[in-house]
C-alpha cells in the first residue's frame, strides 16, 4: 500500500510538472514593454514552485515507501523534533519566499509607482455592461466634457459627451481601442455602472474599472496587430461576451487614424480590423 | 483552573425524548453530527452544481432535457442560459465555502471532539451550541430558497416575492459570485437578472450564517480555555484542539466584519443608503439618482478582511486532523509539536494582514499592494514549516496504511500542490496576468477546497468508529481514496495552464474568444474527470449509510491512539466519560516510547515510579510537559 501510494504520488507529480514543462498551453506571445521582465519573474517563480512542489511530493512518496509498516518488531523512531531543523527550514523558506516577493515588486513598481511618461497617448475608457467605449481626444489632445446625465444609448452617446463643449468637436468614441506601437499609452479608466476589468492577455496587464473612480494606468505596446480584449471582472449576465479588440498600429497609421472625424474613424477601424489578423494561436 | 466550579454550568441530564435527544439536542456530540449531516447535504448540492457548470462549459449549447424540465426559465429547451450558469457559480461558491468548508471541520468535528479531547463533559454553553446549529441550518434554508424565489416567476411575483425584492424570472438564483462585489450586488434590478429577491436572500443567508458562526466561536474559545480536565495543560492538547481554537478566534474576529458588511449592503439595496454605491451610475441610459458617494472598493476591503481568514477557517481544522492522524498511523510522535502550534498561530495572525492580495488590480493604492504582497509570501513560511514537520513525523515511522492515513497523506500532497502556487498569485506583478483566471480557481480549489475536504475525509474515516461504534468499510474507503486523489489532480492541475493561457473565470461560455480555442480539449478533460470524481463520492455516501448500520464493530480504541476520545466507549456516553473525568499525565502523541509496554502511551497513563521518563525530546527542549 505504501509503495502504491508513493508511485501514484510520483506519477501525479510527474504529470503535473510536465504539463508546465511542455508548455503546450502557455501565455500568448507578449507585446508590451514590461512583459519581458514579468515573464522572467513568472518563469523564476514557477521554477521555484516546481522545485519545491517536486521536492515535497518526491519526499512524501519516499517516506511513505520507506517507512511503511513491514511487520518488523522494532518501533518507530522516538523523537519530538529538532530545533535545529526547525530553524533551518524556517529561515531558508523565509529567505526564498520573501526574496521572491521583493523581486516581484520591480514590474509592479515600474507600472504603478510612476506616472505615465510625458507625451503618452491618452485614451479614456468608459466601460458599461457588456460594451467597451474608448474616448479619443482627437487632434487637440483634449478630452471633451462628459456628464452622466447626457448619456443616451439610443443616440449612441454612450459616455455622455457634452456637444456644447468646444473640446468635444474633434473627439471620437469607438468600441475598439487603437494605440500607437512603441509609444507609452495612458488609460483613464472609468465605468458607467458596475466593476469591469480591462484585460488583454498579450499585454500581461489587467486593471479594474471602478464606477465613481478614474484610474490612470499606463503601458507600452510594441508589436502592431489585432488583439482580443476581454472583461475579467464579473459584470453580470453577458460578462462572457463583453469583448472588443485592441489595435496596435504603426505610429504613422495611428496618427492618421486619430486625425479622422467620428464617421471616417469608424470606417477606417472596420478596415483595420480586417487588415490586421489575430495572432496565430497554437491549436 | 478549577474544573469543579464549571460542572454546574454545563452539566445537563441525559435527555429521554426522541426530540430532545436527536433534534433539539444540547449534547455537543449530537450537534456535531447534525453539522456533519448539514455539510453532507450542502456538499451534494454544491457538487451537483459544479457538474452542471462543467457540462455547460464543455458542451455549450447542448440541450439537456432534464434541465429544461427542472428549470424551464434557466434552461429553456434544456439549454443553459448564461444567467443560470452565473447563478450556479454564485450558489456553488457560497454553499461550499460557508455551508461545507466552515460547518463540517469546525461545527462538525470540532463540536464532537474538542470537548472529549480536552476531557470535558460538554461545551461550555450547550444551549448556545444548539442555537448555533439551528441558526446555521436556517441560513442554509434561506440560501436554498434564493434559487426558487429569484427564478420562479410565480413566487417572485407573489406578494411575498415582491416584498423580498422581486425576481427576474429568467434566472435561477442570485448573480454575483460568492464575493458579491458591489455595485453589481448593490443596486438591484437595474444591474440585470439575478439581482432581485435572490440577492437579498443571499445576503440574509450569509448574515444568519455569521451569527451562527459567532455563537459557535464564542463557545469553542470558552470551552477550550476553561474546561480542560486536570493535567490537560495547553501544551498537552492534541494539535486538533489548537487548530479548532485558532479557527474559533479567526471566526470571532472576521465574521462580525462580514456581518456588518452584509447589513450595509442590504441597506444599500433596500433603503437607499450609499455605502458601496457611488453617485451617477447609469444603467441603460437612466441615471441612478437614488445613490451618491459610496465606495465599491470598501465592500471589497470588508469582504476580504473576512474572506482571507475564512480560507484558514476552512483549512486549519484539516491541518489539525492531519497532524493528529499522521502521528497516530505513523506510530510516532508529531515532529516539532511546539513549532506546529506556533505555525498555526502564525498562519492565523498573518491571515489577517493579507486580504489585499485579492485586490491588487482593484484600484486601491499600489503601495499597499506592495505591503500585502510581501506579507502574503511570508504566510508561506509557517505553511512550509507545517509541511516539513509532517514529513518529519513520517520520517523513521512505521506507517499503517488505513483509509484515514491515506486521506491524511493525500491532504499533505494536495496542500502542497494547492498552496505553493500562492507564491505566484501573491506577487502583485504576476497577478496582472493571473488575476481572475483559472489559475486562481485552480489554486484556491486545491488548497481551500480539496485539501480541506481531504482533511475532513481523513477525519471521518478516523473518528467514525468512535462516533458510531462501527468502522467505515475499508475497501470502499480505499476505492474512494484512490479515485478521488487522482481525480482532483486531473481536475485542478490543468486549470493552472488554462489560467496561464488567460482563461477568465466566471465565463458562461468560452466560445467568444479565439485565444481560448486551443484549451477546449483540456476543458473537456477536466469535465470528464470532475464527473467521475463526483460520481465516486456516491461510494462514500453509500459507505456512510451502510456502515452506520452494518459496519464492522469497533472497540474503544481501534486505532491504538493516545488521546482522550479513545479512553471512552464508542460511541461515548452522554457525558462523555461516564461521570469520571480523566486525568492527563502526558502529551498527546506518545508513540514508540522506548521501554513502554505498548508502542503507544495514553494521555491518561500515569507515570510509574522508576519507569523511564517519557515525553522528553532528545533535542533538549520539552514540548509536552510543564
């Protein structure tokens, strides 16, 4: 029985570890500036996790194999422990675990402890149940005034743009987010109704959009293309299809897009969505 | 401490009528069994829900005619709609966390065995104990009613249904996940289906549950501190008692916060306060003018201030049972008893400082995320210490492999498997891709769900002979163990890789996203594993019922164990020790003592003049005697 249990534990361990090792199912290729450091930290952590997991399970299998009752006449070892061992394994795990935690701060700090660099491309994001709205400031780079009381979905004014404000004249609102490649992007995240979450797997980035707050975050996307955008915070009935796309465009193409009026913008985005294809996901 | 002065308080005569004996019983043993039966009923409901969810995820759009018949609104034509799925998510989580993982380990086994293990005749407050069970049961009935009130158009539109908040008719229960984030949960009908009476009842149920748990926690703490028998010093208590005690302290400090939060949420929903609802919300072009100035993040802080200690409330008793059972079947003292006690304390204490790791991406201050991250990884240290000591207990042992031991070893394996990925999720940076994906799901299901349940399986196979005077069937028990162990690995390990790909949790379907397409074979594999594992639990249920009546008879101490529950009859008499309270002379795990006649020394075995002194560790400190 002890041997059977040991073997099963080892097989389960091998199976679990190999699922991570073969990487058949893994992150989609990253496109953001911070992703390389993040993926490195993930790999480092997963290696530590893998070693600790394997060591513990192999050890567990070993003791149940080795120290099974074989009907021998002598008793088990009579010991109540060892202070030396307790100190050793407490200190060693503390160093490894807290060390990992400290190392893990770098990426977080680079994204969240600094303001967006000057000259970042700004987009206001206004989420609503099962739909994304991206508000572009237009040529003047100034967002027009918005007011919740002016929201009128039937008139397609999803974010309550005040048409009397001169700054709104060149503003564009669209359900697709288009950002320039290689340039820092600052998002001003808002929600109209409940909590949503902005999640693009290739960005390795996620942030809640909380009603009543404007949350500013920034990142840089480097590779042009079309990426799926998902909501990652339960927002109600159709949470699973609160989907849109993120277009990462070469700077010139992006600049040209931003100069367009609402109607032209819409036509152009439709065109771009066909022009760019989703990454070739491994099947 | 004087035992005598307390006897008058808790002593009550043995009841004679059926109702006082088995229904409204004051006997902690009967109440413990009632809690276990409640958990067994609740876990059946929760498991059934998880199977329904897996069916929908793996074979979306398939028509299951039985579903259509049972839930014509949630599954019209037998095809589950997203509302139904999300209410299953909500109910599964709530029922499992509260009515299974909090009731069985603490209210069930703790209630039954804590008084016996410390040599008391009953809990300190038997009436309070009875009340805590019935209040908890009421909470369970209320949450079940949420399904029917919210989902049944006739009930929802009746006077009572409307008074409770009405229903959407289209769904089956509340929608909000077990975390019930505001404002989705706070504004009612405008936020969509599943936000009517069902959500009110969900909150009320949890509030009731909090009250029941608080009553229980007070009772546990008082009993343990005041009612230990002569010689039962704190450091001679079994590790189970330390675990139940710490759990009770956690419950005492965390449930009031959830209770308060629940009341505030209910006020937001019913009388228009704005604790969690900011002003200017817009649903379908109409501005919600009834609220202003609340904070959605406040709900998350309050919820997780409870929610994280709750994880330890679920698993600490399993750790206690595992330590206890490992030592007994290893025929060897617990390795590092004192370190184990400190580790339980450390986990309990640190458990109160890490709630923010659920909120890294919530919009709270990124600087606090840094603090929470480092504290979170620190909690891995006492967890690792426990694992090392479990391995140390098995080292040099003489292991007997019976079902309780198999499940206890399974607990160690699963605790490591589930807990270790906390090193990933506890880092705020890595939470950016991982938050709310299946990686999180896999992590907490393994550690808080499955590992805790393995602790309870170990406990039931171990203590069943004491509770009913009969063994559970060993063959069926082993069948149950092997399939369940392999099954849960097959269910939850692949979920990690799903999370790495980026699969978001709480999605009713994965059909909308191309980046998830490649995961379909894994999704189906997990579902099949889940169905097999759930079906295997029927073997366990059969074993329970069959063995109560037909199981092999067990004597007072069938496992040759050392603690006080094994000196009394199986099952124990009404006052546990037939009028004579035991006196304790030594620590709880005196196995393999050199020179002793047997390989185990009961805690009640007096020291014999001239016999070798036992319980003195060879490393210079004495963990067992004061």
